[in-house]
C-alpha cells in the first residue's frame, strides 16, 4: 500500500522469545494498536534485531500482515539507547541491545522517512514478546 507523501511513517518494532508464535505476537500488536486507536493499515513496516533472523513467528507474522520485516544489528540500534523508555540488562546480555522493540522501531522509522523518529507507543510486553511503535516524517 502506498502512503501519501505527507503521511507519517509508522513502524512496529518487535522483540520475542525464541519460539514465540505469530499468534502471540499478533495478540500483543492488536491490543496495543487498539488501545492507541491506530489502524493496522497505517503501519508500513516491521522491525527487529538480526538475532531474530529465521524466527518462525516473525516470518509468519510478516507474511500474514503483508508488511516487510527489516532486521538490524545491535551496533545499528545502539544510538537509540537514550530514547528508550527503559533499558533492559537482560536484553543487552542476550542481544547487545538495551531494547529491541523500541530501538528497532526508531531505526526503521528514521531510515524510511529520512528524519529522526520518536516513539508513539513505548514498550508494551507480554510474557513472550515486546512491541513498540515509532513515527517519523
């Protein structure tokens, strides 16, 4: 779907435990977007960390939502640490990044829009996943 040139870029950042299902990710996304009053149709991409390459739940979600998934390495996400709503020592230990969902959302929104991004929805979580929504442009 083409977005109007004046429309902001909205992207979802996702983190998940190994083996997290697409249904578990979707439940978190749906609840978070509904609470914020944002339609899925406004979203133009998904983002996560390179460590999640090949994660079946993310791959299935990408296909189900027909949204491209962009993966970033921890070094690319590091500059966003100061913008995170919280810094997770556990996430850093496992991935080299203090917050996968928020950092990856900010990175992708900024990359797509060519302007700095901000968080519209800060980190939301379930027992198996994290979600954030960033906006730029």
